[in-house]
C-alpha cells in the first residue's frame, strides 16, 4: 500500500494523527481519571467496596480482554470503520456513565466503555503502520508513545481538578461527561477526514483462538485487578493458574488454525518477539511506578489528588521530549539506545528510592529522578516499537497492532498488581523503587538480542 505521505495532502495527514491519537488519549485517560473520583463516587452512590472496585477495574478488564479481538475485527472490516464504531460506543458509554444513578448501572456502563475502547485503540497503531512509512512513521510512533505517557498523568490531574470544582453540584460525573463533546467532535471530523480503508483481508475470525485467548487473558487480568482488594482469595490464585493452562490451549489451537490471531510470520519478523517482551517490561515498570508513587504521595505523604498528579509532570515531560526527539540520534545507534535507555530508567528508579527514603518528598531530587525515569522509558519505548514495525508487512498491521497493544495493556495491569502488592506489603516506597530498577535492568538484558541486525 502506498504511504499516505505520497497520496494525501499534509493537512489530511495531520488530521489522521489528531483524530486517532485523541481517541487513544481518551481511552488511556479513562483508566486514571476515575481513580481520583472514586471516594466521591462511593459516598454519592453508596457503593460497596467490591462495587467500587468494579467501577474502577471493570473498564480495564473489558479493555484488556477484547483488545486482540478488536485488532482482528479491524483487519477484517477495516481500521477506519472499527475506529469510528469503537469511538461511538465509547462516547455513548461515557454519557451513560455520567448519568448513572446506581452502582450496578455504572459498572455495566464501564464494561461497555472498555469494550468500545478495545474496538477503537488497536486501530490506532494499525492505521499508523498502514498509512505512514519511513521517517513519517517514526514521528507518528513517537507521538503515539507520548500520548500513552501523557494521558495517564493528565488523567490524575484533570480528575483532581474536575472533582474539586464540583461543577453545578455534579461531583464525580464530569470525569465521564468530559469525553462526550470530544467524542462527538472526533466522530464528525473522523467520518469526513480519515482515509478510506484499503483492501481488506477477509479471513476467518478464528473463533476458537478468540475464545481461548480471551479466556486466558480474563483468568489472568481479573484476579490481578481484584486480588489485593479481596486479600488475594483462593479463587484468584486458581484463576491465575488456570490462565497458564488456557494459554497452552490457545497455543495448541493456533497451531492448527487456518487464520491464527497472530500469524507465525509476524512473530518471526526480525525483532518482533523480543520487542514485544521489551514493551511488556517497559509498561510493567511504568504502570507500577505510576500506581505505587500515587499511593505513596496521597497516603503516606498526605498529598491532595491534584498535587499528586502534578508531581508526575517532570516525568511525563521528559518522556515526551525524548519520544519526540530520539530520531535525532544517528540510526546506527538506535538499537544500542534502547538497551542504554532501560539502564537510564533503572537509575531513575533508584533515584526515587533515595529521594523518598527520608520520609518526605525529597525535592528536588524527586523531580530529577522522575525526569530520568521518563527520559529512560521514552528512549526505550518509541524506538523499540519503531524497530519492530519496520519489519512487519502492511497487510499484517492489524495482527501486529493487536499484539503490541495487548502487551502494552497487559504490562500495565501486571505492573500495577505486582508492584502495588509489593508496596502495600512492604510499606516502603524505596524498596519498591529498587524492585522497579531491577525489573528495568532485566528487561534491558532481555532486549539484548535486538543488537543483532
């Protein structure tokens, strides 16, 4: 397929990125923005502890479970069509969440919101892969990485602002309703300016693969999301053990499938398997870092949600700056830069341990450490994604998109559960920082095969 840079005006190119990345931003924002509003939701709706946990986690569960399905549907019916359908569902569900009058309603609408995001988000990476090439693709992927980093931080800050403002007595409802005008605007612009889908690959949906993979992901994600709040019950451990068996069943099913969800040729493409592992490790440390530091700031240090959110700004800014400028490094050094960047992130995590070891905020060392973490992760995530997708054929873009988006989301879920549990068990931010540093270093070591061209 001819790249959009050679067949469409530059203005249309910019609109493509603006629409799809704003949709991506909304989907990621909705993970963190609700956390800030949870105490108000509980008091207003009289939600039980488990009900509130499902309000927060239901979105993530549906989102993670259906990502690979959304990617395959995009390959079958068209990324543009599925993006707009997913965006419409996400927007409608956001409106319903904002108008909910009971905990049960809010949980149900959050699940629908996650399903809409799962249809929409995989198409973003797929459309970038299919419509850009060369330097234009690298720039687009840098913006994609910046959105992932920035949305999580903006969600915490914006959530604090909206809840504190209590607009017209609406309390928590604006954290959902803010999506509605943005979503309607994106639908209007996207329907007019997003490029038409190219030739579609009418392959079978591989229902056995979809069912077994969804089962494996669900059995892993649900206990990880709900486990700590329920004091790690026996059913959670049983479900995680069963997820291993379900994953094995998925592998067996895929071996004989005529149209597997992730074709072997995608995994065999140079650097794809190692890059997927690196993406998982990077996002696991990032998700764990955001969650545990937010807990520490608002719990042990007594910060308000707004101040806690603003604390993350240096890290998000550094992530953005590096993500947008890593291409200035000579191309021959890009592979080495990935490995070095994981080491830089590890140093940043150790800096966090030192800054917080005295029992206070540890400023300005805290700000410096946050910036180092952001720079390290930015220098690893964007290049590794660009390197992997360089060797994926445009026709395989939906499958590669589903793989990397799923690894990104699962990495964050596993990171939040693992490092969150470690922090709550140790009661020590410095100890958790050391664990994050070790994980970043191990991920860098696992990425060493990328040095082989």
